[in-house]
């Protein structure tokens, strides 16, 4: 019976399989990340802190890549899809399909977290803000909306936030390229998810204070739309006089493109010609090869 059901729902179209994988992988990433923030915030940091939030996002990425990696490559991020398309590593014709899947997956994940923690959110609002879902722009406090989307710290300017998002996402993509480049250190495919998870953890630990290291437009914008319709209203977009919400959208796209191009210019284009899958010959190895060749020539004199 199960085999018959499986046969009925099996998807033969490759692109549709990839879209489904991107949806589910992004769902996994965002649900772990948002839930980690929710647990910390709603318990007043008794059941989680800034470090546990970073671990939630890092492990969420590991699980998301494990779910989707073998099918779609596990972009899980519109900025990743666009950056790879810009440099010719991904077909432009697939970008919009991947984007749709990523945004919908992030929205579904945020909605799931909202549902699971709805009682806790109501309790928190009742004890902290007379039952209202409030945001205090003048006090630089996004309230519980900060569970789902990123907001700037009190000290952060818009220029600073843009620089933060460009730099952090640049590092993310630069390192992704290094981890997945089989001509570099040849990270085994089974270990790639773990490396990527630790990469995101490191970015959170190092760059999380300014504005929550979104580095992913889907992870930020889709949950922001959820909060728009879930009770927080237009404040989620008007925060900082409409000067913030677009920063975690534009910044990551720019940073992602920079990251891929920088890796290509500094590392990828300089690999010597060789068979695919082989480690590059280092300068010292080339010197050894020349010395051995010279020795052989001398012997034959």
C-alpha cells in the first residue's frame, strides 16, 4: 500500500523536485532558527541566550542542507541562488522558482513557530505590554516581532547595517565556495552540511550584535510579512521610518555576489589544469617534480 502511494506522489519533473527540496530545506533552516529566538525571548533568557540562538541557526542550516542538498544543492537563500546565477554556476531560468520556494518555506516555518508558541506569546504580551503586540521605535525595541525578523540595534545606522549585511553575506558565500570547491581541500560531501552549519554559527557569533545577521532575504522578509498579518501590523515595515526593512534584502544580495566573485578571482581561476576531482598541485610539489626531473636528466647524461 505504501509503495503504491509513493508511486502516485513521486515527482518526475527535475525542477519541481528541486523546488520542493528548496521549500522544505528553507523551512527546516528557519523553523529551527526562529524557534531558538522564540524560546530565548519568551522565557526572558531562562531557556536560551544569544549563543543558543546561534546554535539554533547553525544546526538548522545543517539539517536544511541534509534535507535538500542532494536534490537542489540546498541554496536555502535567494542571495545564494542569485549570486551563483550571476557568475554562471546556476541557470538564471531557475532563480525565480528557487526564490518562490525559499520565501514560501520561510513563511511556513515562521507560521509554524507562531502557532507552537502562540500561548507563550499571548502570556508574554499580557505580562509585559497589557496584552498588546507592540513595537517601540523610539526605544529601539521591536518587541516580539524580533522573534521572526531582524531589527537594528540602538547604535546601528542604516549605512552601518548595509555594510554589516554586505560583509557578513560576502563571508558566507566566500566560505561556501571554498567548502564546496572540490579542487580545494576536497571536503567530503557528507561533511559539507556540518561545515556550513559551523560557518553560519561563526557568522552569528561574530556579527550578530548589530542586526541579527539575516544574510538571507527569505529568512527575513517572509517572516516579516507573517508578523504584518499576525497582529504587529505595518510597524514591522515602518520601523525606523521605513529605512530598515529593505536593508536585509538588498545587502545580502550584494554581499553574496561579492563573495562568489572574490573567491573566483583569488582562488578558483588560478587552479592549474588537471583532471576533475584531483587536488591541485602546490608550488612545492611542482618544485619537487622539477627537481626529480632534473635529477633524472643528469643520471641519463
